[in-house]
């Protein structure tokens, strides 16, 4: 390698690959025996061209002024000169060969810009950098720190030189920091952005959050010198992230139900302890009852009730007032001012000598006991109407509320206010529906000798379930259980229309299957007239109509939709009769069919709607119902209450209704039956038999009218119908006269002219009877009339 006289001079910082330290191994004869990659980057020679050649060939001699700030001047592969510092130390190649290791470092004269940058960077890191920097030795003892780190973590750093983190910063996650640093020393892998928390001396009133990154320090030979801990204060960023997370969580947790108290509790649950140490929600009484909220500012006569209260304390009461209690507020208190002007109040410092605190004996005493030092009071506003207020308290060492906390609290209060208003509207609608349902349902069941009945409803505002007992002629009763799908006022009104229709059709004394067919036609007509895309229509309604005859002790029934019927025998055995269930009303399907049952004397009939078993899947509900019905005998009313309390959930999504009827057969002595010949002379016989029977029953006062009714009905049967003719008298709460024949021709009421000789029979019957009618049976028909009984009878 010859010296180039025209060689240019470059600084070590500008020459390609001259940064860092190059290591060269030279033997005792000055021959290069090892050429490191760093040396190749520094001087540009590959190892194959240098190893085995004299090291002196790299030296530049006779270059005046070039080595002023460098130990030697070396020739680069491209010809320029590189001034370097040289550090020589003993080395070894293999086991026996003694060598010299020469560390070549670019000199200051040729590396002036790079060295200046390094020195400036190092100076800035330890004097002007806003990022905290700690340097620790391999034993994790603090060696050096920069200005930003001074006082950052609890004590002055100068007091902790030579100590470990657990000795200097015990309250700053020091044990975690030591574990992380130990891992970095062992593995060499840096750890980025693990969190430290604590209260620095410069801001002891609140907790700060720091993001720390740790990496290992090594010399050029790989010797471990210690670790560096770079710390950044991310308190504001952390709090902003927490506020955003709290707002997002509030959006998913507040307003999950339509209960006013539940929604208020959700607001308190979200904010404790993440925003406040204690939260109370006080609402106007009109909000809790679903009534309209008054407009304008709050007045002294407004009644506030405690709706929710949460605290970080797990023991004792969480507030000065219990849930549902009236929460009084002095006129000069922040809470009263919030309701008056609809503006939030931020009280940075709550002084024990505050006038409003002294004037509130209940809340003020509790705040002093808790040590409350800061509070927020905000109105719950919807369309500039105050539903109430929410108050946040702090008494722990977390610090006072700030403006950012007020902004967050306003957002949460606005969300909660909308949810509370929705819940209030739901309560109002639900109360309207329940009032309408109660108005459309009977308060008391009619009294009948055939059954001893009681019923019970569970109203949820969804669906329209009802049960009924309808008295029929001939001492019979009709038992009804129905359910209308949908929700709201329209559903309740539809339920009322269906119930009225059942009563009207039952007054015609139709057979159960005929009644259900007429009801089916009515439902289809109602659906055509009042089609509602939002639900609440009659289509899909279910109904079970059951007629019990105490004379024959038989039941005939028909069901549209699932038949909710259970029979409890006198010995306690529970069965669910197989009543053919047709499609729900208005749904396509096969025609509805009638079924006949013969329960044992003294049995109990339990009719129920699908909502009674809404909490049980499959047939498990029937099994649970059978268990309850098979218990010791109790009154129908008590059994209704027990069944609904045990089976219906506390807050059911659907309505439920149950009817319990204890059957009682009619005493045969109160029934008289005769078969008459088809002869006009039999009319006199019928009157004579009737008179004798009424005297037996001590009904002399009813003798004249009953003889007249019997005479007219038997005469019509003999004259216009076909034999056999049967006369039956039934003494129940009324006196029933029934005349049956085998003809299917129905009589009708005529208004005869003065010149007509006949046509007045049914008119006379209608004048003397309380009510009259006809019913068709499998073979023929029955004309019946009912008379009221005198007090003596």
C-alpha cells in the first residue's frame, strides 16, 4: 500500500463507517492477525486483504499537522486520511499466542462535529430534557440523574444516590421497578412503558402516573455497566384515557333497564370509585311516579327523594338518607342552587364552617363525619327540565375535583338524564296500561253455587291477560282464561274488547266450540279494522273457555292456543287434561273442537295463562306447578297468591293470570225433571207439577209467574216442536225453567197485533222472567227462563 500524496482529509464523523470503535488484534511482529467488522467499516479494508500483513502499512507518516488532535493518522481504503486515537491493551489469540489488542477510535480533530453532537446530546439529556433519566449500576444503585428527574419520585434524588429504588422510592412501585431492571440486566432486552404511580413533592395533592422504559448499558467490549431508566409523566394523558373509558362504559351501563331506581343506581355504580368516593342521586317525586316534570326553576315546595347512593365504604349506610326517603336541602346549599338555575356547582374546598353546611343538620353532619373536602352538584336536565340532581363527593387523598372532572360529570349527568326520562315515560305508560287493565277487569267474581272461585293477576305492562267467571242459565258457570299479545295501551284495550265479546257470546248460551268460532271471526274482523304494524292487535290471542254443569258434574271446553288447565282431585292428585288446542285466534289452522271432562266431585279446576310459567323452559314449569298444587289444601285465594308468588319472577316480562275454581255439585233435591207427552192436555199437567214442586221448595210467591212461564213454554213445545218434551226446574240462586224438545227450530219474540189470537207467549215470558233464551244441543234445543227469587225463598 503506497502513500497517496494527494490524499484528502475527512473528519471521522463524515467518513463512511467511521463512527464507533474498531478493534484490531496485532501479534508481537506487528502483523494483523484479527480484523473486526468495525475496523472494516472504519477504514474500508476487508479482512482478507489486511489479515497477515504489517499493521504499519495503514499508518500515514510525514503528514504535517494532521495528527494534532489524534494519536495516529490512518489511510482509508479510498485514500483519505482518518485521524484516530489508539488504546492498546494486552490480548491473546488461542491459548498460547500473546497479542496486542488495538482499539482504534476516530480522533477529536477529525470527529469534531460528531463529538460535538454527542456532547451536546449528553448535556441536554442531563440538563434540559423534559424526560426524566436515571442511571443505575449493575447492583441497581442510583449513580446519576438529570434535571427532569429531580424530585420526580417522592424525594430529592440527591438524597438517594447510592441507594436502590426500594430504598429511595418505596411508594412508586419500587418493587416492580427492581424486578423489571433485574430482568433487563439479565436478558439485555429493553422493557418499554411500564407504569409507575405516586405523589411527587411538587404536586402532593394528586397521584401522578409515569411511563418508564428501562434498557441496559454496555461498553464496547460488552461489559455491563448498568441500566438506564427513562421516565415520562403521562398523568394527563392517562386521565384523559380514563375519562374516555368511563364515558364509553357509562354509555353501555346507564339505561340498561327502564326502571327509574335501577337507572339512578347505574349512574352511581359507574362513578364510584372511578370519579368520586361517594355519589348520591335525588329525583323529583313526579319522576319516580311517572308524572310530568314541572317546567322552570326549582322551588321550595319541590319534593326530592333519594333514588341511589353509593360509597367506597363497604360498611354502614352509604348516604345521609335511605332510598325512598325525602332528601331536604337548605335554600343556600349548592344542591338547591343547582335546581334553581340549572347550573352545575364545583366546590373545590368544602369548609366545615360553611353556612350551608351548618344549616343542613342531616347531610352536613354526615359530610363532616366522612371528611368530605370537595364536591360536585349537577342538575339532571332534559329539555331544560330538571328531573333531580346528582352529587359527587370526595373525602380520600385522591385530591379535589377539577374542571376536567366537572366536564366529565356533566357528560355523565346528561346521559343519565336521558335514560331517567325514558324510564319516567315508561313508568307513566305502564301506569296507564295497568289502570286501563284494572278498569277493564272485574274487581270481584260473580257468586255462583256451582263453584267457589278466586283469581289473581300479575301485571307487567306487557300483554293483556285476564280470567273470568260467567254465570250461565241452569246453574252452570263458564270459566275463562285469555291472553292478548303485545304491549301498551292498545293491547290493554284489545284485551277489554275480547273480554266483552266473550261475555256477549256467553249470554247467547252458545256451546264452547261455537263461541270460540264466533270469537275467531271477531278477531279477524278487528285485525282488518285496526291493523297495527307495531303490535298490540288481537291476532295471536289465546283463550280457554270451559263450562261446568253442577247438575251433571261435567265440563265442556274449547281452547284456542295452548290450554292452561290443571285439575286437582280431592285426594291431591294433579293432572293436566288433554284439551285439544287449536291455533291462536286469528291464526290459520284446523277448526276448533270441543272436549268433555268429568272431574271428580269436589275437584279444583286451575286455569292459567302462558305467563304463569314464563320463567320455566319446556315442561319444567308444569312439574313445578303440579308440586305446588299437590300441597295441603288451602282456600282458592291463598292458592292463587302462592302459585303466582312461587312461579312468576319478581319483574316479569309478560303478564300472568290464574283462576282457581272449587267445583260443587248441585243437590239433586233442588232439581225436578219431567217428561211430558206431546198432548195439549199435558200443559195443565205441567202447571200442576210445577205448583206442587214450588210448594215443596217454599216458593209460593213465585207460583203465579212460574206457572205462566211453564204454560207458555210447554204449549210452544207441544204445538211447534217435536217430542219428547222435557220440563226441568232448577232452584239455585235463581229459579230456572227449562223446556227441551227434539226440534232445532229456534223460537223468536213476536209483537202480536190486537186482532191476532196468538203470538204473545214469549212476550209474556220476557215480561215475567229476569232473562230468557235458548241453547242448541246435539239433539234438539232448550228454551229457558230465569226468575229472581224473593227474599223469603
